[in-house]
C-alpha cells in the first residue's frame, strides 16, 4: 500500500478481530494478498444480483446491508462480507453501502482462496462465524 | 474392508473429492467407519455435540422441535455447526435406514481442518450455499 510501511500495514491488520490471533508470519501472508481500500460514505461496495469478485474486511467505519431495498443489517469494524458470492460463485445476495468513510481490506477470489489455503486458522474462524449465522438462521426459519 | 477399498470409499464422498491421496490417508486414519441400524438417534437437539458425520451409505432424517425439516443421503455430512460454534445441536438426526458413516471427533475434525485446507474451503462453500438459501427465503 502506497505511503504505509510494511510493519504499519501489519499492525493495522492485527487490529482487525478476524486477524487478531494470528502469528506475525500469517499476518505477513495475508498482507501480501490483501489490498487496502478507502471508501467514502455512500459508496456502493457490492450490488445485489451482480457477480461478486471480492471479499471485504472492515478495518474502520460502518456499512449498511440491504436486500431488495430493505435494510437487513449493519456491519462494523472487524466484520467481513462478500464471502458468499466468492464461495458458491453466484451473484451477490445483498447490496452493501458505506455508511461512513471506511477503511477496508479487500481480497479477490484468487487471493481469498490463497489465504484460506495458506492460513487455515482464518478458514476455521470464518467457518465458525458462518456456523453461528447458519444456526441462527435455522432457528429463525422454524418460528 | 481393505485399506485400498476404504480410501476409494472416502474418495467417493464429495466433501473429500478434491483431496489428494495423502490427504485421504490422513482422513482415513482419523475417521471411524461405523455401521448403524435404522432408527438410531445420531444427534439430539439441544445436547452438546462432539462429532462430525459423513454419510457413506443410507439415509437420515433431520428433525427440529419434532418436525421433519430435511433428509440427508449418501455423501451428505452433518454435525459441523455444533463443533464449529460450540453451541448445542440445533437438530435431531435419526437413521432412516441402516447406515454406514464416517465419524470424526472434535479433535480429529479440528486437526483435519488445519491439515487439509481444501476441506475448510469445501465446508465454507457448503455453508455459503445454505446461508444464501436462508437469506433469500427470509426476504420473501
């Protein structure tokens, strides 16, 4: 990333909860794949129905998740999104818009695959978070 | 079952289809191959879960609060949610026929996720699909 030293870049990655328990070596691996992106309030990050090519981790700021125009969730620092379209290769199932100025870590499909391979701990963390979401969705589907 | 047959059997499970021979050997060493009779309760809703199951043969019924919500067949897997988020089982699963299963305990399952990265990716893909199904249903 332009203007930021490698060490500073890794320090910032380490502050994101998804990456917080990782070793220095794993952080290096991730920083070699991830790109930092500054988004402005109002910027559309994913669009429902469109193909999705990126996975996002929020370093700073907040975003709104909308489905068919309706707000369904808020995302904050440490949250991630965009993994569903990358994993099952179907269009985005929600529109995500920056609610504030944001700092994001972005991985494309190839980079995301490489991180899952090289840093199994990340794959397991994402699995655990998706498992929680799925359990909650299963429980809700009954009511 | 001979060792070669056992490996071929594992390789037929879609979850392990992308695994190389070394990965399959590792899985074979960690997994227990179990036969169960029709009617056997494999997981109980609300109870803690310590095992991950892959169906080699047969059919199972998934029930939530006593209501049948899904069927699982050869090649399907279950039990990973409770292992991953360490919450109680969110469904009861009963063998609807005689079955053959591959079973991994918590430690073996976690170990394989670290040692066979392709496995985590496959599980993630399956979970992504299920989450998406829920998401699309919940807005309609």
